[in-house]
């Protein structure tokens, strides 16, 4: 007879987190399955135990995955806060901000930007519409940077003063 500890399985949310980490790290299926077996001696995320899940997440962290779970806030039923930004939007915003900031500014820089442009002191206070506007702004900032970088590499002659970013 197996003990309760050996038959316990992870939740569907934990399995989803494993797949998010796999995607964010850009792992192909072969590398992913090899890592699952190396870290937890399983062939599929559905076979993970709670201890195996922790081992897999530690391995993902070692490979560079950063969970956005620290932005989660108390919610009202089913993980959604009525009228507020979704967890997916918040995670996407943090990802876009990290790409934009390139290690400079971090969370404190994001909070200053939120306060200045949206009048909120933290992501958890951003409503759904504000999150959409922020995502649009961050995408525009990234596009501006890419365009500016492309113009600078294509031009041999010194150019006039660069245009200001769209923010």
C-alpha cells in the first residue's frame, strides 16, 4: 500500500506554472523532458509529486526562470479581482518592463513609472483598462527602441539629435 505522500500529485495550476517556465525559457520538448527526469525522475509534469515540483522549479530557477508569483494579491473568487488587471496582464507587464529596463530600474523603476504616468503606486492597484494602456505603452517603447537601434546601425553618417521615445 502506497503512502499518501508518494501518491500526492501537483495541482493543475502547478502544472501550468511548469509549462509557463518551459515556454519562457524557450525549452524544446526534448530538453524539457530530460530536465524533468533529471530533477524529479518523471517523464511528464502530470507525474510530479509536491517534492518533485519543488525540485523542477528549483532547476528552472537555476536556468534563469523568475516566477512572477510575488505580484499575486488576494483575489475575490476564482483568482480574478473585479475590474482589476488580471494576473496574466501583470506578469506580461513585468516581462515587458524587464525587457525595456534591461536590468536598470527594476521594480522600483516600474513603480516610479506607474506613479508618474498612471497615478498608482504598485501594479496591484492597476485596473484592467490601465493595464491595457500600460501594455500598449511598453510595446511602443520597445518598438521605438528597436527602430532607433536599427536607424543607428544603418546610418554611417552622424545623424541629428535622436527623437524622443513615445512615453
